[in-house]
C-alpha cells in the first residue's frame, strides 16, 4: 500500500519556557483541559469514583435541553409540582403544589439555585417520573462515554450507588457546552435568580471574581466535599476544569482559578487548519477529476506548551490508490502530528469536494494503469 506524506513546520512563538508541572491542588481529584483543541493538560486521579453531589444536575440540564431541542418541551410549558418535588430534601427553589411553574423557571432553578425540587419537577416533565428519567441519564452517560458513572437520582442527593469521576464529568460538561452553546451562555453565567420572592445567588464564586468565567456548576455534600466545574474563555480559547473533594467554598474557587490560570499561562493553542481549508490535493483514480482537495471538517487546533510550537510537525497519510466515486466529507486520510518528534495526535482528513466516477473509457484506462503499477 502506497502512502503520500506532507511534512511542514506549523508556527513559532517567541516564548521559550516549557510548561512546568501543574500546581499543587487542594482536592481529591481534578482535571483540566483545553476545549478549543480537546487536549487534556493535566489531571490527578481522573478515573477514581466519587460522589458527584449537585454536579449531577449537569446531566439533568443536558437532557432537558435535548427535550427542548426535540420539541418535546417548550420553555413556556407549565409544569405541575408534585408532592415528591415539593418535599425534596437539600437545596431548593421553593416551588409549591397547585402553583404550576414554567420550564424556563425550573431551568434557572436548577442551574442558578441548584434546586433539588426543580430537578425532580423537570425529570417528571420529561420522562413522567424521576425513575424513568434516571434511566435516560444512564443511557446518555453511556452514549457520551462516561464509563465510571452511575446515576440514581436527578439531583445528586447522596446514594452509595450514585457516583462519577472527574474525567466523566469533564466529558459531560464539554458535551453540554458543545451541544447546547446558546443554552449554556444564557443560563450558566447568571449570578442570581429570584423565585417565590426568594433571591438566591449562584454558588459559583468565580462568576464574581473573574469576568472570563461563564459557568458551570458547584456541588457539595459531606461525603463529596466541595466540588466545582469551571469554564473560562480568554482570547478565543476555552479551558475547562473539574475539581472534586476540596475543603471549602473558598478553596474550591481558589483552586479552580489556580488551575485555569496555569492552563492559560503555560500553554498556547495553535490553529493548524480552518474548516474546509485544503491541506493538499490527492490523486484520484477512475474519477471525473484527476485530484481531490482534502482538509478537516472543523477548525483544527492543537494545544502545546508555550515556546514549543516550532517543534510541531505534521504529515498527511492517505490510503492509495484513492478510487472514485468520492463523496464530499468522505474520510480519505489523516493528519499525523508530532511534537519534538513524539506522537501528538491523529486527525481525520476528508474530501472537500465530490468526485464522480469517470466514464467507461476513463475507468478502463485507469484500471490498466493501476495494473501496470
């Protein structure tokens, strides 16, 4: 099997310092990554299972946003408050029976006020019961690749069979930001919400301390400790951190801020190619055209330690012969990236245009040429 290769330098930065070790973090488990490139920058015990507490509500919100997208709910829909929702333990929005509440009010109750009662009400609105909603949560967790997670309720109330991991919660948070960007922007940066004449602040202190922070969720129980998932967008880059089991509200904010600052300070995000930008043209056999332009479906970023970008190299690897017909968007190869000679990542390359089959004579002629090779 023949291969085509393309090697080239990417970008150079003036900074010379390589990325240091991550900071010491006060918590049982944590992870930080760059959502612009999909790169995990550092982690500590990312696969160890812990009680997720109210971080569970990210999955509840994800499924509610999916129901809205699929027209199974509307923001204006009025939800009757069951006695089970009304009697929910822990943090509450203070919804009441015989006083229907809108889906949008309940979303703000979940996201801003972390209301367990709002979680149950939304679960019942989406699935008919919290038990059926939990089944949906676990199916969605499996679909997202959350291998160390099991949900037993929609709110995160303590249960020995209810657990997750830092890496799974990172996956879930990244999916929420990616799949529902408008909803994320609308709700997760809200600093306070008033319902039933009661104003409650968002427990994410970083919303007040750092204007680049725009979400995402806090959690706390005695067993879980103080947890925080935080996301920051600076200069077009977005970093995401997950911290589990810190010691106080102030500590989870300070330690999360420390992780995010470290990620921005010591790493750069390099754009290799834009969506639809041609990387190279490859020869096509038996086609109406002799070549096809190939590139990436979406913007391709890589994250590297500051001062290391000049050590990036990439080669295009494609299967040959490339035989028509080819559909636009069809995978035809990959971009193999190395950093200082070590494997960094592999990224799929697709045909940027359709190439139809050649006529009978053209196909016959290319068949003979391939046979001769």
